[in-house]
C-alpha cells in the first residue's frame, strides 16, 4: 500500500468519523430539545421562551420598513409599565406585515407575515 493510498484511506475514515459524531450530536441535541419542549408544554402552565429576534436602532428599523418594504404603521400599543411599545406595520398592496417591540432607542422585529385579518372583537 502506497503512502498516498494510506492518506486517502485515513482521510475517508476521518470524514466518516466526523459525520458520525456530527449526526450523533445533532440527534442528541434534537432529542434533548424535544424533551425540554414536552416538559414545558404542560397544559395550563406558562413558561419563558428565548425566541430569536432581529434588533437594531429604532430609526433604522422604521426607515427600513417604510422605504424598503413600503409598510406603514397600522396599530400601536404600550405595555403596562410604559417601557415598551408595540407597533404593527403593513404593506396595503401586498398584505405583508411586521410587528415590532421598541423603546426610545431600539426596536426588535418579533413577527412578520403575509396573512392578516382584523377579528373585530370576535372570539377566537
């Protein structure tokens, strides 16, 4: 067996080992995540979630929604403490919408979508 063949075989083994370990880690991580989710989803109990959100300074977010996405503010509200505001933007032509949470300095996009309807006080 030549040195080149030995190197090629070692490289193949290295790749197989790396892929196997990677798949095991992904599977273990997915199972752990699923177990955690099942623990959290006990009926009637609230839990904290760490959802990923995109944040930037307030002016940048509003300008981007207005200029790039052609969305205009349609609704605004404040939390009970008055620390955070919420604003829903919508593009009237496409129906696309964005929901942001903001304070005087920063805004975070907490939801985007393409379908929306006003419920008008109807129970859901």
